[in-house]
């Protein structure tokens, strides 16, 4: 009888083997799943590294060749200036020559506008150190004191960013008034 109780409390060899087989099967499944996750991770990591390399190359190309579209357009304007310089100016063709240079200058200004480069009006406006570079001051009653009386170089913006400040003379009240 003691033996029967002992046999009831102890699992049989078959059930032990079955449990071990079940556990080793689960371990194998988990190992396979872990290998799959590892491979997926390595694949994603490689993809991300490729993405980073491509992004760096694109940025490099953009900074290196980004101005190409603008420059191709500028080259056509330069061609017009070259043709004007090759022309022998005589009293008979002088007005035509001046008109051609004006047309070429207008073409260049229109080109800049197409690429969102705009002139900042400076003459007669209050002096702004964020937009203007003062080269000096002059006494005048033609313009209010503290306003720009002359512009030597115009200011330009690219979109909303100032890319070149204007070089100006600022008006001041004449002393003898």
C-alpha cells in the first residue's frame, strides 16, 4: 500500500518526458522568435544606416549643386551682356545699345524675382540698422532727419531673410537752420 501511495504522488516517466518535450518545444519556439526579432532588428538597423547615408549625400549634393537652376538662368543673362560688350558702339546705334542693356538689366531683375530675391526699398525710409549699413550722414532738408537720403548699394531679401544690407547715407538736419 505504501508503494501505491508513492506511485500516486510521483509523476510517471512518460509525463515527465512529455513535460520536458513540451518545455524544450517552447524553448525552441522562443529561440526561433528571438532569432526572428534579432534579424528584423538588424535589417531595420541596416535600413536606417542606409537612410542616414543617403540623407547626408542628398544634403551634400544640395549644398554643392543647389544653385545650379539659378546659375543656368543667370548664364543666359551673362550671354546677353557679352553680346552687348562685343558690339561696337557708334553714335548711330548708341540708343539701341542703351535700350539693350536696360532690357538685359530688367531680365536679370525678373530672374531674381522668380527665385524670390526682392529689393528692399531704402531711399526715404527711416534708417534701420537691421536693414541698412550707414556709410555716413549728410545735412539735407530734402529728407527727414534719421531717414535714408542716398543709397549706394541696394538691400536684397531672399524670401523673408535679408541677404545683403543696403549701404546708405543718413540725413541729418542742416546746422545753419
